[in-house]
C-alpha cells in the first residue's frame, strides 16, 4: 500500500512547517500541496483509516474540535469569510481519510464558491502556492492555534 499521508506521518519529526502546522496524538494538519489557494488545509488522522466510520470515538471528537479550531485560525490569519470542510478520500494514493478545511475568501469569484472551489486544487505547477509561502502561512497558523485557549471539555 502506498499512502502519502502515512509516509508523512512516519517522518513527522522531520516535516517542514507546511506539512506539520499542528498535531496531536490523533491528527496532523498540513497545507494542501497542489492548490493555488493559500491556506487550503488538510486534516489527517495519524493512523491509517479509509472511512470516517473507522475513527475511534476519541478521533471523532478530535475531528470536530480540529475543524472549529482550524476555521478560527484561518479566519484570524487569512481574513476568510468562512471555511468549507469536505472529505472524500478517493484519489489514488490518497484513500487515507483527510478532511479539507478550505478558507472561502470574501472576494472569491461566485463560480469558485461551494464545490466550485475544487477548481483551485490540482492547479498547474506555476499557479500553486510556493513552498516558502506555505511555510510562512503555516508558521502564522501554528502561532494562532497556540495562542487560542482551548475550551474546557464538558
């Protein structure tokens, strides 16, 4: 099995900022690698799962918390109007569950809103967010996540 997410998770201690924006024992946050939209994040389980139904209760709880925390950090750092959260995990080599957390910028063209935002993924190489820009944004998002106090658990 060739799984990109698992390969990255195995080398977590050596990942660049764009591949390790944040992590906990169950989840890792990375910047999408082939997008033209700065701040397009991917939330990945630290263990290999191919369907949401395979998540443990702890992982499922973390998924909800991470989506909200990432949405808040993206709003703070990018000024987005809202975020989209989408999960398919069907592409060859990417069957590992991963949730896209996508900033919807206020000036995003109407044709690119909602599912149309996926036109900004798999962008031509020359249109992709450069690695240095991803790393700079990742550093700002990491700082925003660290400065946000987690809400107490019920």
